[in-house]
């Protein structure tokens, strides 16, 4: 495949960068510290079973589902290697 000025490993480098970014993002979102007894969004109690199952939990199930839906809108691709990235 003709890649112009790109090196032989350019495609794999872009894939690796995308994966690395996703891992960093996931790690940064992991809860830290002790689990909360009440949801930090709505103040509902967080059941003990959830606190044991998810160390560092901060949200009740309903608020976590809402946060997950919001995160689903994340684009999930790496624009660093895109020739169009400077045009937008």
C-alpha cells in the first residue's frame, strides 16, 4: 500500500496510539479510594453488595448507567494521524 511520506510502521503506530489513549482514559476514570455509602450524584444509598463488588464505587446503578450512556458518545478514534485533523 502506498503511504506517501509515512513510514512502514505508521499504520501500526496510529493503532498503538489509539489503544494507549483508550487505556489511559479508562485508567483515569477508575474509582480510587474507599467506596461511598451514598451516590455522589443523587445521594441515594449504594447497597453494600455493590460497594463490595465495585471497589471505590461512587455512583448508584442509575447514575452509573447515565454516565455510561454519556461516555458512549465518545468518538473513540485517534485523529493524530489523520491528514484532515489540521483542517478541522
